[in-house]
């Protein structure tokens, strides 16, 4: 069933905090897997979910570092395991440990990402942002699908895919997915990867609905986190993100505010019976015309929701990774 891409008037907004969107939520007995859950936005999301009783698995490229972060935060109950999304053998190994454990996954949050990094190759020569942000998560969710579907069949499950307003920088570049023909542009590459994150949720929702699994994409908002590690200060000044003194643009959210839309997508009863939509500011986003003066900052472009594009991307991703739970 196709859900309407239009705001619900959820009662939340740009400055909503985790305590607002999680008011009354109890995740006791629920299993959550969150990538990148030990840093920046992911850490705030993990902290909030643990606070309402969730059992959390936080796979990490640097597991020892992640364990230390959680110990410092008083979150020793979070389970850490090694996972490098840029390495499909690592994805398979992590998934196999979860499948052996056998605990159903009620909420899967694809949070980890790289942004605007220098040109690099992962996997089978894949452009690194597309390979890590999209293909790594695609393979991970497909390998974990038996556990996600088990939770869905029992009591409903959700998959939350972090996209970005950056999706507006590029649709899927079907003629040159990995920038092997044209010159590399780090922002176009990021835009394509974020479009892919949204299209993944669109197609997964269609495929998973019969198993009680719904999927959502979201833009968390502009937030200063380690995601900006590849950006020099002068570039952020030129983009208006910070001023010459390093003060952050007032339109940016705090890290806690940035976690709120993820948490809302993962838990809100307002989304019951819905899926395949793109959200922002703890509500469903509105479709916007690219010619709208505010289109760069708010809403979602049609190319990130197109069902034909989503189906095509799924097929290409399955071929590239060799993984398809619905094949």
C-alpha cells in the first residue's frame, strides 16, 4: 500500500527533543540494531533508545573504541560487534553472528555514513559513498532479513534509513554510478548515495509490508557531528554553515534534536500502517518542486521516492552485492 507523502501535523517540529517524541514509549523486550551508534547523531539515538528500555546492538568499524564510548556514557548494556560497511565480508560475518544468536530485530536503523569524502574505492571498485552508505546497508539489511521479518510477523518491525536533504544534489546516475567515466564530484556522489538511501526504503517497504515490516527514510536536519570530518573550515564558511569565528548557523539543530526524527520514525504510533515515506522534523515531509526557493532546505524531491527508480536500484544493488532476501 502506497502511503501519502504529506505532513501528518504530528505536533513535533524542528526543535523537538528525544524526550518529546519518546514520551510514553516503552521498548522493553525490543531489539534494535543501529549502525554508527557510537558517534554523533547515532550516539544520541542509542542513548535515547536505551533510556526507554531497548536492547541495542551497535556494530562498529572500531569496536574497542565503541565499547569505550559506551562505557564512558554509562551504556555498558549496549552490545558491540565488528562491522565495516565498506567490506561485504565483514557485513556477512556480522550478520551471521546475529542469525546464530537468533533474536528477532524489531528496529533496524541504518545510521552510519560518510559525507563529501575524497574519491576512494570500496568493494568491487565502487565509489565509496555509494558503496558504504547504500550498498553496505543494502547487504546488511538483506542478510538480517530473517530476523527483521520474524519481528515483523510477530508484532511489526521497522527499518529506518537515514537519507538527507543532500539527496537533492543528484538522482541515481545510471550511466555512471561509480564515477568511472566522468570526473569525481564529492557532493554529487554524496547526493546520489542519499537518494539511494531513500529509494531503498521505498522498495523495502513495498517488499516487506506483507511480513509486517515497514520502512522509512528521513533527513535528520543540519547538525554538526563527526560526519563533517572531511570538510575544511573554509568550505563550511563558504556554504554558510559557520561564520568566520566558527559559530554554527542558527538553522542547524543540536545533536539531540537531530536524533528526534530517527526516533520518531522508529517508534511513533502516528506512523502505524504507513511506510515508504520520507520524513523530516519528526513528521512526514512534503513533496517540493525543485524551483521552490526553499527547496534546497525543506521537503523531498520526487526522484527520491520514484517507485520505478526504487525497483531498478534494488535490482542493481542485488546484482552488485550478490545478496537479495527477496530474490
